[in-house]
């Protein structure tokens, strides 16, 4: 695998030669092919869909459906089960809203590792009287056994992330979902694959009811993602948005939505982003998703081995496989330390990274997060190591005070 070639595909790296980007769990940098494809849409196509009255207009419609087909391949599903949304947040809001009307007093299982996007939509519906929420006890570690133990006769929905954006653990979704459905085949399983799909495709959909993701986490544009709906839910579930493109019939008394995936795509789709996202998938396929995963695991091991030798650095997730590392420098505020790293050209993140309940597990109020991707290098990690080794007490305050 040619890392130099990969780095040359990322314009940001060329345009920010004195910067190191270690915030990939927030968003990945975009390859030139994705940027070019978005530009191509506006300069060569530029029109809306929902218009097939000419060969030119039909071509745009066709490109979107081809993109849908290619994007569906990353979770091994039919394109007829893929609904485009703005991202995981809208997707999970859509699912929570749709399920609320079927399971008014349903108990849903959540846990402390979840991102806000997989907490707040369920909270919102609970506050309107639709759900009761039960938290799985993961106070020591995310153990799939704890999920199984938490299931009761009241449990109707389980919503969880496949990969924590903080911890970097991976859920064995195929095994876990099979165990859940064996207990009760009617339990609805909602998976947030936003972080997971940056490192691996989903091969087995059996027992999964819903999946959400955001394109910008794996080289795609902002403002686009998808919801996978198991076929039986397409007709049953209420849409979140109502408007043009999602209705089959409108009369003065009522309307009838489509009975297919179009039902959930009211309004104008982000067409340029969809076409750009397809190019991101091609970029990943060219490198190989397994090659990406293997290289990132290697970077994570190198990062931990190197930085764990620094006396005052406390790493909280050295044992997890994915290239997300959270740490604190003892006695230094995490935000101050991340800001100081920023003055040295290292872009990372501090706080709780929108997983605000994770403090119940880690027993810390904030941390510094470095998250790596395929275009990062051991040389960049060596530079981070050198900078942290050079730290002296009070350095983080010099440009603040």
C-alpha cells in the first residue's frame, strides 16, 4: 500500500504543510476525486431530480440511483432499502420518530458509550411520552454480555453504536444481534455505524432492523448519510419529513405517500453530495477497506507504544483496536493541553467528543483525543511524541495569559 500516493490525493495536506491532522473521528479529510466530482455536478449537471422529461434530466436521476446502488454495497443491502438523509443525526431522529408511533410505551436500551446523536432523539421522544429508557450497566467496560443481561420482557428496542467515537472498540454485531433475536425475535435493533464504516464494511444484515451513518466520517462530503430500513419497516414507519417527491397522490382532503424508500426523502436531496460520496466509496475500494483497517491498527499500536513511555501521560484505551486514542497529561486541563498542541501544528480534540456519558465509565470529565486515518504516518506520531516530551509545566498557558 502506497501511503505517499494516498497523501497526495488529499489537497488539505498539500495546503497545510505545517499541520498534522489527528481529528479523523470528527471528520476525515476529503480526497481530490471527491471534491472534483462535487464540482463536476455543479458545472456539468447542476439540475434537480424529480424531472425525467428530457434525456438530460433523466441522466441526473439515473446518476443518483447508480450512486444509491454503489453506496448500498458497503452494507451489502439492496438499494431499495437505502434512504438518503443529511447524516446519522437526522437518521436516528427519523427512526426514533417513526418507531414512537408504533411503540408508545416501549422500553429502549441505551448505554454510556453513545454519541449524542444516538441519545437525544430517544430522549426527545421519551419527553413526549413515547419511550421509557433503560441504561445498560457498562460502568467498567463495554461488554456485549451486559447487553444480553439487560434484556427483559419490557425491552422493545436496542440502539447502540458499532464503534465508540471515544473508545475505539468494535462490537461483534453479527454475533450480538443473533443472541438478541434468539431471546426475542421482535426486539428492534438500531445500529449507528457512523464510526465503524470508516474502517470496515458490513457483511451481514441478518437480524438488523436499522442502520445509520454519515458520509463525512469516511472521506465523503458533509450533509449526506443514509438510513437502512429493513423492508418490513418501509411501509409501516411514518416519515420525518413531508413535502415534494415523497407523495404519490394529493387531493383536497388528504395525500398518500409512496410505499417505497422515496416516502422518506421529502424535499430536494443533496445531489452533489450523493455523487461525491459515491466517489469516496470508489476511493476506499481502490485502497481496500481491509488494507485501511490493518494499517490503522498498526498506527494505533505504534502510537500507544511510543506515547506510553511518557511518564505523565495517561492513556485510557490502549487495548482497543481502532485508531482512536484518548489521554490526559497529569495535572493539565485537557482543553488547555489540546490548545497547546494546536500551537505546535497538531490538530486534535478535547472534552468528551459528544459522548458525554462516557465520563461515567472513565471517571474523568474530559480528555484529549487523537484519531488517525489512512493518510497519517508514524513520522507524524514521532513528531507528536517529540512535542509532548518537550512540554514543561505552564507551557499551555503562555499564549492564553
